[in-house]
C-alpha cells in the first residue's frame, strides 16, 4: 500500500472522519476494518515500507492460518460438483405485464445464471 494511502487510512481511523474531494468539512464515520495480507508486515515496518502506527491500529486481533494446501478438508467442493446436483424447485412468479418468458421466471437453481 502506498505511504500516502497509509497516512489517509490512519487519519480516518484516528479522527473517525472522512472528507470527500472538494469538501470543506468532514463526515463522521464509525468503521471496522478486516484486512489480510500474505506479506510479512514486521519486515515491511523495519524496511520503512509500512507505517508502524497504522500497523498497531490494524493489528487488534491477529489470526495466523496455515496454508490451504495444509488443510485440504477446508476446501469447498468445486463448481462442477455443485452443478451436477439436481436443480432445486423455484417458486418465483413473474410480475411483468407481458406474458413472455423472462429471467425471473426461468426454472433455475438459486445462484446460477
């Protein structure tokens, strides 16, 4: 993340306020941030590429997960396996005024287009 963006993010986290481009006053915000990275942020801080104060603002709860290749049981079934399952019945009714077939009326399982 560029250092200018880090400074802006830190300002939002500290002041609880954002300012739109061209605005003269800020807008109060209440945010929670969930972030993830594959980089070693301790090394990035030592190199001066990541702000230490931003790191401590973001690092409230830290989760270190093993690689997905080490926990194969967590991998969800592939889309091919899901698409082989029999379609579920849909209960959609068309609210269009013309009696033509549209996407909302087609008998498809949820999530498939």
